[in-house]
């Protein structure tokens, strides 16, 4: 099961983008308070936040299984549900990214985004790079989340195949991955809560 490292790497990448967006938002909102500008920034941020919400929603049920008894009792039903829904989930981050780009283009029409003030100029350059690399072009954020969702399905399928033969080993492998993913999930949740407070 070499997939565990790939899953952790994909989730870590999603977290890095969430942290970068949160840092950009903090800097911009500390300097620019015009309500119309902030409202437009929030529209863009909320569209991107939908990508993170998809990620945490996918992961939350699996992290909620905390011991072997719960694993034996709940895994099969959760796996069956994920198997029937995961392909429908994979497109949602791409749609959110497309909406975020529309909102970003409207944000760039504000004169505040064309400032020469060094701190803001640098911060808007960071935002431009973030949008260019992660939201538009190859939509790396959406693709990373899509990869995560699909690889999680592959991992869960391996666990589902092992579970009838050896439930204890299946749970041990399952628990090891969930322990690795838990800190990244917590970081995404922390960024989500911070964004909700800032909004």
C-alpha cells in the first residue's frame, strides 16, 4: 500500500494553499477596509473555500472511526456510500475554482488592487500567483483534491478487500493513514474557522 504517502502529500499540498490564501487575506484585509472591495474579496475567498470544504467533508467520516470496534461496525457501510458518490465529488472543486476565477477577475477591477503601496503590491502579486497556479491554468488545487478523493477510494478499496481476511490488520493500516491525515484535516478546519471569523 504505497498509496498512503501520496495521499498525505496531496492533503498537505491542499493545506499549504489554504495557509497561503489565509495569509494573503489577512494582509489585504488589514490594509483595505472598503466594504465593496472586502465583499468582492470574500466572494472569491468563499468560492475557493468550497474546495477546502469538499476535502474536509470527504475526510471527516473516515476520521470519525476511532477504534477497531467502530471500524468493524461502520467501515463497510461508509465504504459502500463513498464508492457510489466519490466520482460525483471530484468535479465540485473544479466548479468552485471556475467561480473563484470569475470573482477574482471582478476583484481586480477595483482600484485598490492596483495600488503601488509596497506591502499591498507584493501581497496582490502573491494573490495573482496563487490564482494563476492553483485556480486557473491547470487548476492545480482542483486537480490535487480530485487526486486525493480518487486515491482515497483506492486506499479504502484495498482496506475493504483486506478486512474480511484480517480485520485487525486492516484496521491497523487504516488507523495509520488516518493518524497521518488528521493534522492536515485539523489545519484545514482551522483555516476554515479563521476565514469564517474574518468574514
